């Protein structure tokens, strides 16, 4: 709705104080960097051309140096600019997707379940990197995710939606302290319980190892 | 008789005409199909209607579709004026373009529907306008599939274009149809071979372009496009360089006699210094209308045919009155100048094998009445639609067990092999004597007379020298001479000659 790919059925989305539906669609979308689960790299463009597409639509040519810079930002080799998207892994492609979103110096980075289709390690690394970029480039980032742990670890502010309604608006710290209502807490409970179970498992493994060690040491002493 | 390779090498101008026609039709098909596909991808209704229409067109036999454009264009003259051509290139182009529509449209629509939704979302997400999305994303990604559609359309069109011979557009169908009429299989083979080879080469080149587009290999589709463009340029140049605006165009129908007479007229004119073009294998109604509209300058027609088809008369006033009636009617209604009669009749008559006729004691059509329901009757493709047949049927109350259509040459074979018991023969046909056929008498005079007459278009009739050149042909050909000439073309084996050489022999015999 922020970049008007979906029309709101009610209410308004304000961008810089203006209703997004009142702005010229193509201009609005160039001001919003958009990253989504489907990645959507253009398969017939090289990586570099994919990154440069936003400025190209606005009538500017993105210099090769800037493309290299953007690739470095998302921790890819600058040489990758000349590759075709189908030669890249899923994680690399989404990194290019992020670089494409950043190419037009957007005021807002809009991420719709950006890491949903990636393996956990890539997902974690890319999440961290996006958070760092958010700091470095001073971006406003809106990210949609179903993974509460991801939300708690990456965000400054977490809004919980339930059946189309906003049910909580808290900082991660506040959510972990038990605020935000039942729905938000039931979502927080999932990673917390997972973390507790994992910790318990680790403890029991450590204890068993200790006991074994003691048992070994016992007869010899 | 010319050999296969000799014929093949002489097909140059037919080939270039074929290429120009096919390429224009495919081009027009692309111009119509692509915007339609874009529209269809944005509207379900348009998609259903467009694909439905294109599929419907596909179900019409190509031959019928080509023929249908004649009346359509004729009625459009009310809007576009009398200069709108109703025969030849234009109707062939339109019919073939309609035929080419479906594969291009279907592939383009399917390609659009199968585009990765993620890519389309990204196109919107990066802020592409509708036009940018179409040109930068949708078109390049659909291109290989659209190319595959164009490839299918091209092969179809090149094949179907052979049928445009029947509406007076020259092409590789000319040798095929001429060969079928005269049972000259080398001609048929050469025409089929050339059109199949053309289709294969085009398929190969377009396949190269398609792969080039799919692999994004510039040189691959560059080479393909280059060769296609060069081939087109050469064909266009050749067909326009060849064109002789002042040539006298002679039309002929789908049987040997018509071919021979057209060559006889052509040779007579060429001897007088005219340049001549032939439009062979045309339908009866097509020829008459083509002469009336001066698309064709000269044709040979028959009194009975014109009487029933054009004057829409069902009565039979007798031979002389019919001819006089036609001359007056043509002058007053179509502007066609009837130069005169050639001297022989080629009437419809019912013929049987002598042994079969003896079996039934059949001498006249009346004798067939008791046994007709056990008999199979064969006719040329237009016969059972013609008023002559209806007149005979109604005059005698004839009801045959089976009616079958054959091309005129195959009709006699069918009679020989017993696939037909009775056929609608022509009285000037050499095979009547050669096959010792019995002609059934027509005591109720249901069949009109069929004097061969020379028809000249309103335009050509202004050329007095032309009319004078043709004057010696009037009343010069008797039915025996015509039968002989017809048989020399229709017969099989030794002594079979081409219509051209039969026409030369005929000219010698009548002292031209």
C-alpha cells in the first residue's frame, strides 16, 4: 500500500506528509526502495543493469563506479555486475535486489518478507547487513515479516497486525518485558520458548558430559 | 514434357511472388496480432473474443476463406470505390493474414500470461510506467514465444499461399494446380517441392532468430534476421522489376481446354507484339467478375455458364437467342465486350462407360430413372451447385444414389474404375472418344448450349488493335480440333503435351 501496488480499501498512507494515492505513481515508486520475497530480478538484464534500472527510468545513467559501490554495500564482488541473474544463488540475488532498491537513494526502504525464501544462514547474514545499511545510510525502513525473532532482533519499533488491525506498537525491549497485549505476547512467546528449549537442551547435554567425565574419572582415582 | 528440375528452375518468378505474398500476410498478421495480444493480456473479455475469433477463422478451410474475400471486397467497393481490387494480391493477403493471426496471437497471449508475477511486481515496484513495463520487460521476455508463434504462422502461410492461385494471385500454387488439371505430375511435384523447401528454409531461419532471442545472443538472431531481410529484399525487387503494367492478362478456369485456349490467345497476342500474363485455375464466377472489373483482360467463357450464373436465367431459348441475349446483357450491365464465338460447344453432358450403359439399356437420361438410386454420379467441384444440374434433376426427377465431386481429370478415372457410374462430362472433351464413352441424350432439353465465346474486359475493349488481333480466332475452332487438343493434354503416357504446345498445334491446324 505504501508504494500503491495495492490500493487501500480505507484509511490513508502518508509519505512525507502527503497521501500516497495523490502522488504520481511512478515518481512515488522511485522514491521508495522496494524489496520483496519474489526478488524479481529482470532475467534479461545483467546484474548491473538490474541495479541501475530505477535511475534509468528516471532518465539518468548510473555510473559503473556507483554500481560497484552498491554491490560492495550488499557484500558482493563488484565484478558481479556483468553476470546474468540466473548465474546467482538465491541469497546473492536478494542482495542484488537490495542494491537495486538502494540505487535511487530512496527516502524509504520498503521490505515485504524480503528473506522469506532464503536459507537461515543467508537470511541471518542479510538481515544483519540490512540493519547495518539502515544505520550507515540513515534510512527509514519498513519491513514486513512473519518471524517475530527477526522483528525483535532487527527493528527499533515493532507493530503487530492481526486480521488487518494494529494490535500493538512497542519497542522490542518493551515487547520482551511483556507489554503489547495477548496477541503480541503469543507471537513473542514462540521464539522465547524455542530459545528456552534450546537452552535446556544445551544444559542437559552439558550436564550429561559432566557426569560422564566424572564417571570416567571415578574408578581411576 | 519438361523434366522436374527444368520446371523447378523455371519457377523463379512464382517463388518471388509467393515470398512477397507470404511475407506480407505474416507481416500484416503480426501488426494486428501483437497489439491485440497486449490488449488481451489486460482484459479477459478481449482475450476470449480475440482468441475465439482467431480459432473460428482457423476452422474455415483456407480455400473457402480465400474465395470468401471476393464477395466481401466486391461489397466493400460501395465504400472504397471501383478501384478496389477484388482478385489477386489483396484478397490473398487479407485471407492469409487472418490465417496467420491465431498462432501469433495465441503464443503472445500465452507468453504474457506465463510471465513470472515476481518480475511484473518488480517492474511496478521500481516505478515503471505501463509503456516501460511493456517495452522493457514484457516484450523482451515474451519475444522467444512470440517468435515461435510467428514461425508456426509462417509455415502455415507458405503452405496455404499455394491456394491463392484460385483467386488469381500467382505463386507456387500455379504449377500445382496446372499440373493437377493436366495430370502433369512433374509440375505438381515441382510446385510442392518448392513450397515445402521454402517453408523449411524459413522455419530454419526463424528458428535461429527464436533461439537467438531466447539465449539473448545478438549474432544468432542478427544472422537470422539478416538473411530473412535479404531474401525479402531480393524477392521484392525481382517481383517489381518483373512487373509489366501493360501486359495483357488472360484468365483461365480449372480445366485443360481453358488452359489451352488461354495459351492460344496469349501466343496470338505475343506474335502481334503484346506482352502477356496468365491467371490460371480460377473459378467460373471469379473469372467473369474479374473480366467485368478489368482485373483480367481476356477470358473464354461459355454461353450456358453465363446464361445461368450471371443472367440468372433458368429458361432455354435455344442456341442463337441465348448468345444474342448474353451479348446485349453484358454490354448493358457489365461492360464486357463479347468479341464472338470460337466455333465449338463445350456443353455439359452425362456420360457412361459403354458397357455400363448397355447393362441398363441407357440411351437417354430418361432411361436412367428406374435405376438412378443404385448409381453413383460424379461431377466437377462446382457441378452439383450449378443451375444446369438443378435443371436436369428437376426436369427428369433424377435422384442418384450417391453424388461425388472430382476434379475434372479425375472424373474420367473414377468412371473407368467404377467409382462413378455416370459423370458430368464436357462435349469437347477428348476423353469421350478416347475412352469410348456413351453420351446420354437429353430429350427434355434441360441442358443449355455452351458455345465458347471470347470475353474482353471493358478496359481492354478500348484497344482496337487488340480486338483485331483476336478476330481470326472467331468461328475458327470446331469441336473435333478442340477435342484433339484437349486429349493431347489430358492423356497419359506417350504423346502427352503441355497446354502451350497443344495451343501451338491447334494454331497450326486452324491456319494461324
